[in-house]
C-alpha cells in the first residue's frame, strides 16, 4: 500500500473516523481522457519531424507538444519548446483557430481535432 495512504488510514483510525470518512478523504486517481487528434506539420516543422502529418493521442495541447517532441526528435522538440517558453517560432491552430502559448495548459483536445503547426508567416 502507498505510504501516504497507509499513514492517512492510521491517522483516521487513531481518531476514530468512520470508513465513510476514510473513503471521502483519500484521493482517487483518475486518468485524463485521451483524444486522438490529427497533427499537420508544415515547412520547417515538417522538415524537423520528417513527416507532414501524424495521429497522436493526448489530453491537452501541452501533452501533445511533449509527445510530438519525444516521438520526432530533438530538433522538433527544440522548435516546440521555444514556442512554449517565449511564444516565438511557430503558429498553432486547432480546427482553424489560432492558439497562443498562453492557452497551452488550458486547451483540452477532443477526438477528431485537427492541429496545424507551421512557422509564422510574414511578408507584404
């Protein structure tokens, strides 16, 4: 048994708590729901990954970027990490909607989402 849970049980037993309060007080692990999404990569992002598209399972955008970086190597990981830390280097769209790095941790994914990753476009 996990030591923290065992310690909590002992503390509750010493304080004469009921089993109902034991169940209510212990945390239950609930895995995050995973979504299967299509990732499309363009230009330098495609070159770094070696592919133009991929099917990945992730629960949110942050996890997706970590999985892409670990699946496709350090060059892609570096590109994705620079966007994560300073917002520079790439543009990320989910179903055509621009997602900035501030929304990284709050952007949940659902089955069928299409994520597009490409370098910023400039010109006149």
